[in-house]
């Protein structure tokens, strides 16, 4: 059996930089609450860069770039990280910037992600909680929706960065579909006017 060796001629950074001109971004941000494990924030940075999110809000502690960059797949420099000392400080910023907060939380008030349509009137901020304590109550009561991810298996609670990935996928899927639908409607109206 012949062994095939693949050698890359570009670094990850060079490949990422090459994608910048065609990368799509969305009016979508993320918020985390004082993760216990650096890996979760690193994975969230990676997901944000992959799904077109330009900013992550971190309430509480945040490890330095030297720790987070390798955990993020070297994508740390492609996402802006803004740190807050308290949930109140974050909420003040969200109100000032008219962010629609959407929280991932299993509660009596939560609704299924399967039936939820993300609002389009203003920028979205998906909030995921701390690994043990979830999302602070003051953020939950200021959220436009509390979403839960239906889980038909034995388990009922995903890792916080995994939950964020699922929310990011669904939100960007809806945003991409809306963009595509609007583009098709525009082209159809142009054809009819000719």
C-alpha cells in the first residue's frame, strides 16, 4: 500500500486571511458568563469565526490570548472579545446598542429551538450560561426568548459551547435563508419589470 503524504504550503493564518474577502458576517453576537473551562471559550471563539460572528461578550474572567488562541484553532484574532465585570454592565451595553438577547436555558419559560424564528428587527445576541450555574436571572428576564434544544435521548443538558454551536447553526441558517429568499424575490421582481 502506497502512503500518501499531504503537505500544506500555507499556514492556518494564511488560509484564514485568504478567506476574509469572501467571508460573510451577520448581525449576530454571543455572550458567555464566566466559563470554568478555557476550552469552552476557545471552542466558542472558533464557532463564532466559522459562523460569521464578529463579537463575543464575556461576563467575568477571560484567559489571555496565549491560552485561548490554540484552543480556538488559531481564530482568536478574527473575533472581537469584549469583557464585562458584571451582568448589569453587559445589560447596560445591550440596551444602549438595542441588542435582542436570546438565552439558551432549560426553564418553564423556555420554548423549543425547533419552533423558534429569530427576530430580524435588530442585532441578535445569543447568550449561553456558565457550566454549573447557567445564565443569571437578570439576563434571563431581559431576554426576548429563552430557548431550549430538544433532546430526545436520555441526557437533557449539553455542554455550553455545544449548545452555542447549535444555536449559531440555527440562527445563521435562518439568516442565510432569509437573505437567499430576499435575493430571489428581488430578481423575480426585476424579471417581471422587464
